[in-house]
C-alpha cells in the first residue's frame, strides 16, 4: 500500500485541482436542484489525507452522519462517498421541501439519496471531461449512523490500494442556512496511476 508521502508535490496539487473542479460542478448541480434559492459555496478545502486521518474530518467517529455511497466503474474503478452531518442533512431536506424537517423519514432519505446521486454524478462528469475517461456511477446506497460505522462499512466494500484519499470539504450557504458536506474519493488499483499518466504525462511512481 502506497502512502500519501510518496506523492510528489505536483501530484498532490493535481489531486487538489481535480477536487476543486469537481466541487464546482457539484455546486452547479446542487444550485440547479434548489431552483430559485440562492446557493453560495465557501471556497472548498481539498485535502489529500491518510486513511487514519479521515475520521477527524467528519467530526469524529461518534458524529451521526448521512452517508451516500457510490461505486465508480468504466475506464477506472473506485468509490465515492458524499457525507453530511445529520443537522446539515435535515436543513438541506427542509430547504428542498420548503418547510422545517425534524426527522429523516423515508421521504427525506429518498431526497438525500437523489441529492447525493446528482452531486457525485456531476463530480464524475468533471473528472471525465478532464481525463477523457468513461466513469460510470452505480445506484447510490445510503446509511444514517455514527461516522465510524458508516465509514467502516464503506471501506470494507472498497479494495483499498492506497493509504490516502482525496477529500473535498465544502461549506454552503442557502438563504442564510449553513450546510457542511464532504466528498471523498476512494480509489481502487491503478486509478491514480491512470490519472497522473493522462494529465502529467508520467507514471505515478516517477
């Protein structure tokens, strides 16, 4: 397993730039979904972090989150998680339905699953446009639980070949309401090698 420290500065910058572009696409898609409501995104923080550090980004393993999980196939394989703290998820559903929401019932979970699907698909579209790779998302799965349990289940279903992932930390403002979210890219074998080879003209190990 390769560690984050084995990435060159140029490779880390490239992953952050891909994250920024993906976040921009995801924001545009979310803005369209919200219709006439004003959506502002704080400049996203894109972090290339080691797997042990990921729990700190979601507020710790006991933070209750909504996790939408999608597998990526096509010219490259991988996994993407879109995670929101429960309070942000409730606020987002409330904005979508136009009234306060206090519980994540079946309707709310369905709405969040669709939001996750749109956000992740738009993120993959940005990667496809930049790399020319065909990246196909699966039907999204959704879970509401403590972050440690959700993240553990996601990692158990992924074939982890790297000790690092790309994390987009996004903060949104919608009509004065703050929403926090994370988009996490979990690659499978050769994903980063293909990205680096296409965009940098080198192999990942060079």
